[in-house]
């Protein structure tokens, strides 16, 4: 029997019991309703509504809503496991768990993370651009007038934490540029959004939890994005951006807690963001800002080949005392994957360096036999330096030298950008959760769901290959984009669809069905067949639209809204 007690710090469980009597050979359908409401009266109203409803019709309606979304893009490739994840599970995981519920077995706060859901909605820009748009505006409303943002906040009142983390705010212009580029919805940048106000952090204070007030000042989303870049241009002694109390890796919160630590990854991320956002500054004749940002990015590119380069790969950064992080000189965390993958994504000045850096990732961090792609190696354990709370995790778990799928997926993009379709494809297959449960032995080792992305996989005995945190992870959205964009090359650019794959050479081709919804909500279907007769990884020979050959060397398909079915043929060379 249950205890009848509930309260803070306890583990409450509710139980309902009823009696059902069945005659011999009889059947009965049992429907269990689970829901929530703001008050007992609201709950009673919901119960009465659904007791009187045709529940089969309700279920069909819900299934239809999900089907309409996930059927926007459907693929058929030689990799059946990839098809299953791209066609069904990853978009569902991203929207249902990450954006709407913001809760799962391992995290149930219901909070929005500033960088977290911004990254998630990038995966929805084609199937549900309305949700991506809504969240960009929601995120901008959590920016302080000074330009920094809440690291996370709780709806509806907006209590949250102000920190000295340095990457959060930069995701706003990065994702805004991606969204506008994909949808062509440049009007989003004109939307007016209020800032918030609150007490600034004092010297030596790294974070503060409070409820900010809505500022009287409001500005366009463009200005919010520009201000986020403007306040992110502080450099350390070596000419790299200050890491503060963490960049993308929250657990490295003590690398720069004294205000002098520097981040190589953040340098790459700022370069990529500036390159993506500058066209919108120029489009508004905000030329002074555009010139200043581009000069900053150019200087960073040069600096990264000096202070950032370690000889065979890029360093992760520097501690407050100037000790390199992610260097061959390091006792632990000698090489970190995201400093290498983003050198390719951002476009390093020295292309041979970025290629060598990804070769080092392949050599040191991708363990094909164990089906693991490590975040860095070796894990933190006995180093006298204090990188942060990441060192509190056992070696090989979560961000501490395990597979952190979110970061590992960026290497798929990097290998694809380098034209290494075989490596990009094999790494994506390795990161696919289905590949970790394809035998009974694998199931016993992995131990978690095979149909949703897993945040982390353990890398140290006796738990090598065991899955950790599932469902509530940003790796779901990035896994979707890695498969659809990096490998299959599907990229919507406003009213144009670009197909530029980078696939394993053994693939004879693949197919995509794209149900394009135009401004009048009319569905136009594009049936796309990609052929690979020469068994190459990338390079378009020619494309045909409805039997008419287009310009050689590219596949740029104009998107129309006529409700018809159009056939696209793309031949690789």
C-alpha cells in the first residue's frame, strides 16, 4: 500500500483502483485518461468533456496532426535505421519533449534553456517554421538591455538565472540567421520585442537567480541579435574570446571564472555567427557594425592559427592562469572534438589545419569497435587544475570524456563539409541509437530506448556503451539535421530547395519526398531521386525538374505553390 504522504524531497506516486467483471468470452475496452488542469474545476471539466467524446476520433485527430508534420519530409536511403529516425522519431522527440514538455525522466523542471531550445527549433524550420519563429521571439524577450541573457528561465513569470556564460546570447543571431535563410521570412527581424531588466552581477559573482522586470525599452529582433554580438567581442590576453563561466560546455565553469580564461570553440562559433548574420546588417545599411564584426572575425581567424593551433589539432582554450586546455601538453582533455569540428564549420583560414584536426578526431576520439564518439580524451580525473563541475562526473560519463552525442554530431557536419562522405556516413550510423540495439547483446549493453537520441554514452569499463540520459537532449534536433542536411544535402533556402549531398560512396542513391506548404497553405509535392552511378561522395553533375534539365553542376529547385506533384532527378558525378 502507498503511504498516503507527499511533499518536497519525496517521490510521490498516485494510484487508482477499480473493479471490472467480465463474463466468459466477453470483451471490454478500457480507456485511461491522464491530463492536467489549473484547478479542480478545470480538471472536472476536462474529464466530462472526454467522457462524452468519441475517443477513437480524438486519437485519429492527434495522429493526423503528428502525421502532417512528420510527413513534410520523408526519405528512403540504403540505411533503413537512418530512415526510421529521420521519418518519425527525431522530429517528434524534438517538438514533444524538448520544445513543448521540456521535461523527461532525467530533467523535469519545465524551464527553457536559452541556448537549448534555440538549437532545437532549427530542426523545425521546415516542418514547423511557425514554432521556430515563435521561439526566436520568446528567446529575445529574455535578453537584458545590456545584451546578455538569462541562461534559463521558468515560465510563465520568467524567474531565471543571470550568468557570466558567454555563448548563450550568440545563439540568438546564429539561429535567427538560419531561420531567415531557410524560410525567407526576413520580416521576423523587424518584430519588436521588449528587453528585460535586473540587477547586474557584482564583481566575482558568477550567477544570480531572480525574476527580472520587463524593460520599457524594446527593439527589433535584428537589434536584439546585433546587441548579442556586440557584447560578445571581449578578448583575452592571447586574442581569443573570454570563456567566462562556461561556453557550450557548462561543466567547464571554472576554466575562466577569474575572467581571464579563453575559448577556442567560442572563437569559431562567433566567426560562424558573424559570417551568417552580416548579410542582414548590410541589408539594413548597418555598415559600421558589419565592418566592425568582419574585422573582428578576420582577426580571430588569424589568431586561431597561432594561439589556437596545437600542432596536430586546435586547443580547446586556456585557463585563467594561461595553461592550455585541450592540448598535447595537457595531462587530461588533450583533444576536444568541438574545437576541431567547428574549425571546419566556421571556415578556418588554414584549410590544411582543419583537415588535420578532423583526422585527429578520427584517430583519437572515434572508437568504431565500441561504437563511441568521445567528446574529449582522456577524461578529467587527477589533474591538479579545476576545469569545473565536469570533473565531478566519474571519468567517461556524460561530458567528462564520454560520448556526448550533441557535440559528436558536429563532426558529421565537418566530415561532410570536407567531402568525406564515407566517414560522415559511418559516424552518423554509429551515433544512431538503433545501431546500439541491433542485437540482444547490444540491448543489454545500451540499456536505454533505441528510438530516441541519447545525450551521452559511457566510455569507461565496466559501463562501456551504456546509454545515459535520453529524450531530453538537444542531440535529437542535431541528429535530424545531420542526416537530412549534412548527409542528404537537403537545404531549403526560402523559395529554393538546394540538394547537395555528401554520402557514402557505396550508396547507389536515395529518395526524398518533400511536401512543401506555401503561403496559401497549399501543399505542393516534390519527389526527389538522387542517383550515384559513379559511386562518389559528392558533386552534382546535373539536375532535372519535371524532365527539364537545369544548369549543370548544381541542384537548385524553385519552390512553387501550385498543389501539383513535381519530379526532381539529381545525378552525382
